[in-house]
C-alpha cells in the first residue's frame, strides 16, 4: 500500500491552534503539504483572541522540517485567510473548515447573540473561507474541501439548538458544493467527529475526553482530501478509532390518488405504511428523491 502524500499541495486549516485542527495541520505537514494554520485564538465560547495558538502549531511544524504559516484572522474574514495562502504559497488546494465554538443553552434561555455567534463561526465562516478559495479550485480543476459537522446536527441534542442548526447546515452546503464542483475535480465531504477538545471537555467526563484523541479523526480527513479520492457529498461519523458512513433512508411511503381530495383521515388510515421502514429506499440525490412524488402523478 502506497503512502498518501500531499507534496506541493497547499492546505488551509481553520481553528488549527488546538484539538482537531492542530492534529490535521501537523499531519498534512508531515506528509509534505504546506499549511496555513488559521486560528483567531478565541475562547471555546467565542470571546477574545490570542495569536500564540496558531504560532505554536507553526513552530511545531517547522521544527519537524515542514512548511507552515500562521494566520490569525477570523473565519468570517475568509478572504484574508485564503489570501494568506496565496501570498505565502501562491496557491490553495485543500480547505479544512474546522473552526468552531459552543454557546450551549436550553432554547428558552438562548439569546440572539448565542445564535448569531455560533452561526457566524460555523456556517458563515465556512462559507467565507470556501467561497474565497472556490475560484482557484475551479481554475486549477483540483480541490478538496472538508466541512465539519457533529452528531448534534445529525441527531439533535439538548441545549445545542444553535450548534445543531449550524452543523447540519454545513452538510447541506457540502452536498450542494459536491454537485457544483464535480466537473472541476472538486471533492467536498462532511465529517461528524467526536474527539477530545476544549469544547467536548465542557460536556464529557475528563477520563472519556482523554481517550478521544484527535489523531483518530485526522487519518480520515487525509484520506478524503487525497487526490485519488473521488467520492463526494458524503457524511462520515468518526472517532475513537471507528469510522462509519451515513446515508438518508426513506420509507416506501403511500401514494394517494390525485383525482380526489386528500384528507387527514386518509393519512391516519395509511399511517402505518407511511412510517414503515421495511424495504426502505435510499435516495442519493434530489432527482432520485423526487421520482416517488413524480411517479404518483400517474395515480389517478
């Protein structure tokens, strides 16, 4: 088996001063990539700034013989982050959208600020960085993009309505970008990782956090970003040495005649079939999904 290398590739990793981002940055650099280590250096809840977080990771990379540059901009200034890659390395090939914060509160106690800050860092930040890099990825007909989701976005979680909204929204973005980028060899995927970090430390016991090493997540990111990887628009859960791929599942459903009115009572009568996942199907895209509805037009 050949070793996956990233020689001559330029990688932007956001939120790379700690945790998963640091692990990603170190691993890409160790395999030949030149890395933009982005981190504003704010707290886990989005306050303040500290340039030392990114600087320390760059020092680690250069001490090991790699190439890296620190960037201290907010992800909401994504154009500046991408420009940093261009100024220092003359290109950008891979974008790892990893930066994130938590503002956990039950929904009835959540403020608009709590909502907006999480949205801005996770969703708008990923948009700004990826959007700034996109023209260069298209022009060179090569790009790899990772969006970082969460189990909270897939399944929901108490006290994380803002975070869950942002995280599942990122997968929606990834699926659309995968379609748009396909003809230009731009592969876009989503990971939903579980790893020990300053964010998970707020919601998990210390003994569990210590065992959820980021280094068990990073190898999947490298695989998804390699030039030989082509599968795009997918979602993977990963952590503690386990990796699984998720897909949408839909019941066979129930079609009703369109030549007569549909009533709530009709739905009640057929509810068991509507909700029965026996022999469920798995639409892979919007076109496949709509065929069941289009097909029912013949049901008169």
